[in-house]
C-alpha cells in the first residue's frame, strides 16, 4: 500500500526566526516594516523569508487590519442585462490579469442600486474585506466618491471625469464627446440628417455626456431631427425603441446604439419591419465586439481595447495601494470602424 502523503507545511515566523537566529518578535517587526530592529537584521530576515517561501497569511492580515490582499468591484445594474454585456466581461478579464500578477483577489458583487452599493462598501470597510475598490458607472449625482473618501477606502473611478472635489481618488476616463463627434461627423458625411441615439441607463455620467455631445453636434450642424432615447441596455428595450422610432411618420435614417447587444436587436427589429440595413437605415454600435461581426450586415462600431482599459484601471489601483499619488488618466478615444451597416442615405 502507498503511504499517505502529508500536506506540505507552510513556513512560519518561528521557522524564519530559527534560521535567521533572531527572536519571533524581531521577525514580526522586520516583515511588517515596524521600528525595533536594525536594517542589517531586517535585510537578513527578509532574505530568509524569501528563501523559505514565506508569505503573509491573508487571514492574519485581516485580523491585524493590515489588508485583505483583495480588491472589490460592485456593479449596480440589473443582473439580467449585465449577463449579456460584453464590455464588462472584457473589462473584468483585464482587471483580473493585473491582479493575478500581484497575487490579489477580486471580490465581485452585483446589486440593485447605488444605495445597496454604498452599503456594500460600508460593510467591506468595517470587516477589512478589501484593500481598495474599482468604481464603475459613475452617476451625475454620485454619493460614492464622497463615501469612499470618508471611509478612507482606496479607490479608482472607472469612466468618470476628473473631479477636484475628491482629490484622493484616481479617475480613469474616456472622451465620450470626442467619440460621439466622430460618429455624427461620419454619418453627416454620408448624408444623414435624422439620427436617433438609443442610449443606455439614464443617470449614468457617460450616458449624459453622450447625450450632451449629440445635442452639441446637432446644434453645430443645424440638425433639427436628432435626439436620444434612454434604455436599460437590454436587447428587449433596444428592439422596442427601434420599432417605435422606425414606425414614426418620419423615421430616422441612422441609429446609434450604446452597446453591441442593442444594436444587434435593433437590426433584427428593423428587418422585421421591412427596413434594409444600410439602404434604409444605417446602424452604429458604441462598443465593438465579436457580435458585431456575427450578423449580416457586419456592424460599424467604435473600437477600443476594453481589456487594456481594465488593466489600466487595475494598475492605477495597485499604484495607489503602493503609496502612489492619485491622478486622472485619460484613455485613447475609441476608433470608429466602418463596416457594412452604414451607407449613404437613399434619396427619395
């Protein structure tokens, strides 16, 4: 019979003390960066710890209040719409890539609204569950930055804009106005004068920025029949709004959707109504994905490296955790990729 193998024993501070020839308290001082030992002893203890493969216990760090080796991410959106949104899947993959390199865990939670999200932050802070958080979907009147600063919880706001009221938080932001201007400019060049923007959730800061940008472009180009309609990002609402606007007396000649899922649903709804894409109506998706190339016609879309967006957010957070300064980081403006779903307006 094969003898049962005992599980490997993790090295302890006692092992380090024995190997380094110092007391356990000296080991604790050295490894936790506390005064009480000489630099020579501190260096010797750290070298021995590295040789033995010692790592601090996450549970012990939590009990001592020194950290949880975990980063938190809360998303306040309906779970059924989140499940079909490729943006978040790609964003999280980029975040996780950086956290894995640092041996940090990701604590992820979905809640119904911002009040519930704030309650999660308070609980995590009280329980020392996370070292920092990544905040997504900034709101126009957002209570979260103030709460996080009040709690002293390290945070990076993803998708916001620089805010002098919260200098302790880092911000990762994209130029939504520039992206909308690129879309409208291209549609205008193709002869489109009636454009409907089928937007995401009302109250989100990026939704409001896109709506304002569309309105500004319409005013600049003297376009009277341009507007935005908000939705919940779902395929069901994307299709419903598409049917509603295309059955009006004067339907739009171009539709801009705030995500790829709504754009696909919109193409299907337009086809059911007898509209041809792009001969009768052009379609642009705000987020490019594989879905945009799995439908006929292929969808024109804004393309950006969403996993890199997540990696950048995670790097900013780990920089703050390492003692770096807070800052505002601007990511490149998404690039409009023209495919088969946009074309010149058919003249009556």
